[in-house]
C-alpha cells in the first residue's frame, strides 16, 4: 500500500508541475543591410544610390526590417536593440550624424582611414517603440561639417540586433484556486488508507 501511496503522490506532483506556466522564449534577431560601399560627401548626393535607399544631399536613408527575419509585431516583445553602423574612409577623421527613427540622433567625428570604424548605438525607448510597432526603423546617415572640415566617407554596412521575447508559443494555463483544490481533494482521497485495511 505504501508503494501505491508513493505512486499517487508522484503523479499528483507531476500533474501540478505540468500546470505551471512555462517561461516565454527569448531570441535574438539580426537584420543586415549591406549594399556596395556608397560614398557620402557633404554637399553632394550619394551616387550611385543603392536599390531600396533614399539619397538626398549629404545623406542616405534605409530601413532595417526585422519583420522578415522572424519578428511578429503585436505578438513578440522587443526588450532591447542595437544598430551597428560601419563607415570607411581613406582620409582622416570625418563628421557625421545618424538618425534612428523619428526621435534618436547620434553624432560622431571618428572615421579613421583603412577599414574605418563601427559605431554601435543602443536604441532609446522612443526608437525601440518605433521598431516594435511594425518591426521597421528608418536610419539616416548624414555627412556634416566638423573638424577638420566637411565629411566624406563610405557607408559599408549596418547590423540591427534585437533581443525579442517570443510571444508565439503561449504559456501553459495556470490553474485557478478551484482547480487546485479539486486536485488536492482527489489526491487526499486516494492517499487516505483506513488503518483497518493495513495488515
């Protein structure tokens, strides 16, 4: 009878543990924009303008889109994101500005010669909200006048990395108090063995 008691207890513990909520899955989603290197010079329009880009005087714009990389707007949750923009230049330091979405701006004057440099920007809350709305965020790279003079450099590539909580696999249902009480009562009844039955 003792073995029956242990078996019933183990089944009860297993049933209750299966009812507990499973944590949501955290995933990392990356979107890469990598056209042929494009020269951005202050006062000039980037040419040739890469397909899918918008080129204006001193600037080019493009869209990072993680909705085609697995992100589901309205279902998944973005907890954080970064954009790493790689610029190259054969000359000295250059002056430039990045605009992310409608609200975040980042300025720098550091594009050394050779392989260039990569600026990694953490998205602010408004920019993160912009990205979360539809999985897309607009990025503008603009050459500006700084020290020693107007910027002239090449855009090499941009990588957006978003940390996402996957909402597509719903957690298991958590039982209400009435359900738990019912299971507990059933287990108690099964475990109750009258003393007269022993021996």
